C-alpha cells in the first residue's frame, strides 16, 4: 500500500499521462522488481486499490444552452435516455454519433458536503473553524452584513465550528493556441483566523463545466449547488427568533461537545442533519502527546452562503444580468443608464447629472456625486425585476428591455432566505480597477500612431517618453511577483499579457520611480505631462492603494472616513475622465461599478483587500498547470480525475492510519507530513512544507546575530525563557511561508517558480524611534523551538538579505508621501544617500515582515511601502 500511495502521489503531482505512467510501471516490472512482486501492473489497478472515485460518479449532463441538468446516469442506461430533451429550450441531452450517445454538454458536480468531509479530515482546519470569530474592525465579523445574516439565520452559524462560505466562479482558457472555454466554480470558508482563508488547500472545487463554448444560462449548474447550500444552512427561524447571543451559546455548546462519537482514527465523516438542514461531521483531532490523528466527537455543522466572487462577465452569468458593457442598462444596483460617446456607450454622471429615459428610474436625473440614496435600486425591487424577467424567459420571449435582468438566478432563490440580492455579489476590484480602469488610463496616455491621433486623451510628450524608457532600462526592476522577469514596458501599446500583479506593483512602486520629476542641474521638470494626466494618476494611485492593501483601524468611523477619502479620489478622477481628460471616453462600466458599489461594500462588509478575487485566479492557474501534461482531447476529464485522486489520497491516509502513509513529496521532504502539526493559525505567519534540520555550521554563523535580535524584539519575560536555555534550541529550516494577511511567499531556496508567489518582503525596521521600510529578499525561513519540557516555545524567523535605505523626492501625486526603500550607486559603485549597510543573513521575526507591496503600516500619517530591486553581481540596480 505504501508504494502504491507514493507512486500515485507522483502521478498526481506531475499530471503524468496514463500512458507514460503505465510505461514506467512496465519498465519497473521487467527490470527492477522481483518476479513475485505484488505491485499492481497498471494505473487502473492502483486506482482500484486506493478506491479512487470514477469521474462518472460526478458526471452530469445538460443541454447546450445550460437550461436543464440531468444527474449522473450509468453509461449502460444512456441508450434509454437518448431522446431526453430540455423542457425549456428543447435542446437534446445526447447527440447520436455513429450510433452511440455522446453528451451534448458535460459537467461535473461535487457536493459541498463531500468537500466538508475532506476538510474535516484536516485537524488544522478543524482548529481554524472552531476558533472564535474575532470582531476586528474591517472584517466580516464586525460588519453590518454579518449582523444582518446572523440575525436572519437566528445565530445558528455564529458559534465555533460553523462558518460562512463564499462561492467563486470563472470561465478560463486552458489552451494558448485554440479557442476553448472551461468553467469552474469553487467555494471556501470566509474569514478564517489570521488569513487562513487564503490557503489554497482549503478551497474546494464544486462545479467543472466542459468546453469548448460557454453555456448561455447557468440553471443546470447552479440549481444542484444552491439546493445543497440550502441544506447546509440552518432552517429559517420563526419571526420571533431567539436573540443572537443565546443562539451563539447554544451552537457553541453543540460544536464543543455532545453528539455521536466515532471510533477509529481520522475524522471527516459527514451525514445530513436532522430535518434536512446542516450536516453531521466527525472532525479529526490531533493527540497533543503523540500528534496522532484521532476522530473527535460528531456535531451538527452549519454553513451559510455569504458571498459570490467573480469578475464582471462571470458575475453577469451567475447573476443573470446583462453581460454586454455596451448596453444602456447594465448596472442592476442603480438607475444610471449609458450615454453614447463617439458611438460607444459610456456611463457618465460625474461632472453633470444624466437624464434617465428608460428603466426603473425613467423620468429622473441621476448624479454619481450627489448624496442620498435616490440613485440606488432597492433590494426588493431587484428581486421583483429578476422574477419578472424569469417569467418572460419561461414564456420563451425576450425579457423586458427596461431591466438589466435576464432571469432569476438560483442564488436569489427564496430558499436562500438570508441572501440580500444586492449585497451577495463581491465587487471584483482587482479586475475592474487593474485590468479595467488603470489599464485603460495607461494605454490612453501612451497611445501610439492612429490610436493617439483619434484619442481625446492628452498624450505624454515624446521627450518624457524617452526619459521614462531610459529609466526602465536603468532600474533593473522586475515586476513579476518573483521579480525575476524583465521589467514591463509601460510605453507598450498593448498590455494584454500583464497580470493583475503586474499592474498592482506598477501602481505602487514602479511607476512612481518612472514618473518622478527629471532633474537637470539645479532645475526640475515634470515627466508626467500635461498636468491633468499627472493629477489623474495621483487620484487613481491613492484610490488603488487604499483598496489593494491591508489596514488596521481603531474604529469603524476611522475606517469609513479613510474609505470616503479614497472614494473622493476616485470621483475626482471620474470628473476629469468625463471632462478635460477624455470627454467621457474613459468612463467605462468598470469605472461606474467601482464608483457605484465599492464604498457601499466597505460600509456593509469591511475592507476590500480581504475580499479580493485573486483566490479564484490562483485556483484557475492551478487547473491550467495541472492539465498541461494531460490529454488534450478530454481536458476537463483530466482535471476531475486529478481532483478525485487528491481526495482518495486523503481518505486512504486516514483509513490506513496505522501504516503512516506518506506521499513521495512528504517522503523526500518537500511537503510536511499530515501527522506533523502545520504552523497555521499564527498571527505571525505560517511556515509551509516539510522542515529540514539546520546544519550546525550554518547555525553557528548566524546564532549570535539571531540571539541579539531576539533580545531586542522579545519582551523581557519572553527573552528570559529563551536566554536561559539557548543551547537547547532546536532549529529547523523551511522554504515557504504564508505571511500575515494570508499572502504566499517563497525563498531563494524554493526550487519551483510560481507566478503569484514572491521572495521579496517588506521589513519595518526601527532606527531609534523611526520606523523605516526595507526591501528584503528571503533566503530561507527558520523555526526555533525549545524542548517540550519548556512548554510550547516557538519562534519563526525569515533570514533575509537587506537592501540599503534611500528616500526619494516626495510628490503628492507621484509618491503621495510614501517612503521608498530603494538603493542607488554612483558611477564608482558607491552607495548614495544610504543610512544602512546592506545586511546578509539578517534575521527578522515573521510578524515584522509583510507581503510584497500589499501591506501598509502607518506611522505619523505616512504610509510605508517599498521598491524591490533585483540583486545583480556587485550590488543592486542603479537609479538614474
């Protein structure tokens, strides 16, 4: 069993083709194994040993449009269903090809209940879901939206052991050289403590839709999902529902104990709760003495849907609204209608009010800058509009042309009694701002050729472009998250290949260096010209920085005040875009969406950064990468089989707990074995992967420096516990970490390159009473621990190479009083204006570092950020 487990883990990790794996097995059988070996001779037999569920168990069918879904049917019964047709559109379930039934469209559906069973096998997840929900300013638990949901559900999901789930969906192109659109829907638990919701290991696939085309409607795919979400939620309480606090106590008691005990090792066994609501789960727990994984006490688990993540096109599909951004009625949340600007529909109302001639607000005028709620559409009205559109759709006629709704989304079903039709949908800030508004602005001000001649947007002059291009060549900055890729050319006419992270890093640290004033002798001349372009960049930058970064506020009032200031920056840009900057040409739907909804989302849900949709992008990237080595003829089948094997490996580990099964990656030390507690749920960050002993010689070179820095950083009581037993410290080395806030980071020792991870971090370094940010590249991570007799004493460090500190010219639009950690060398290689010598192997406590470019700290009203530089022979890149 152990050999089978390791071999299957290799096949799964590297997405090997079946033929390649079988050839390797054949080679081993003939040349490496004895004649009487018992190793299965094929991948098929190995899957049988591990009890891998067949993909057909989860295979549903739908009509081409996506109206009707048919549940899994044994292949032997397909012939009896060959004439099945959709009752709505008349579409076929099967095409008949050479006398055989071929499904018109396939999709695979994995019930959330099954995924919860998998999650409950992880004792670290059990700790996370049982951790009390801390009401931190800016988080979901401290928001009015959670208060509303908690009250609507009678407090049943508020206690330890219960949670709020979020669904995320997208359609993606897995191939580079052919048109093929695969759909995926995932879900996760929201607001787990200390950023643990960001762990990709705890995100679950639920729907996979086969290409090559996208379905027109989503009924077939969403109806089984929403039915299971209804079953996971508590029953609707009566009107005289009990107080939330009382409910919290009751559910907390249920989660902590009671229920049905389960024998044996493991956990995760799930069954539907009484009355069809909730699911009984048996959580896995780790023995504190032996680290063995045991079955805990079963309890009734509730989870309520709290959010839907998707970019604008995917959200329109999930919400059943108009998806064409050139339509006049696109925004379902307000009465604003589109206006023709140079024969293209744009969304104005920032500089001048717009007369509403159609839709819900016909006869009114609408201004995006005026106060009051007259502009917004009530949640009840939107439900009515969706129901009316659904009646039209059922009747087979076009929905009313004065409504943005095309039907009634299953997410707005009355069975989901706690859902607010307006608040469920998370604003796709990363897509709307970086891939929409900010990208449009950069392409407009640096347009070339005919595009520049036809553009209404003022162009950056050629002399400024030459200066900027020279700075791009001279800086040596890579904008890739790992900063190992050549710098992106901001002057390029097309930025279609830029990732969201490219735009984020450009906005925060790269462009301010390119756009800073040009000095010649004693004179200084602006590079970003004309002034309206410079001012507009400043507005976008300040708005973007607030929403893309994590913040800490003392009160909700302070948070809302900061959000209002950021909103005013966006409105200032909107007014310029409607007027002098572009005459309305840059007033796209993405800009309207941000101006219409983002401030309201902060007020109702909390800060934007924890609500980013990049977790979906990460999962999509994983599916693309996992399928590269698989067959190209049935791509989605490869993806779902990969998912089934991953789940089978988890189940087998617990079923045969006495064998202490390990994957090959765990055996060779690339991953941490499940039996070893992972350092999750730590406010100071989480170390990932399998630890390795830190050599005595290597420890000897940094031991004294580490001791000195700990003496400075730890409290006196903490330091006394460590200093008295310093010679007993056990040191382990790691290659990866999850930093505070939930951002993945690697080190220079990590052999793999991942497009959304990085080795650069920001370190807040104290010089006297002044806090300064430094750019540091992580070489490796260390875990320091004392023997068990001393109690749980653990410290986590990042060993970094520091860059010197330099403070460039401050500009309210270009830099906005940001202190940049940069380095510059003169023609002889000497460091200019440096107050700190570059440090090698410098120890930094994990809680004192932040994720690359996404976390800000505030000191005396100044936000701290950094500029990452690539190491080169002889030092860092040179500033010009």
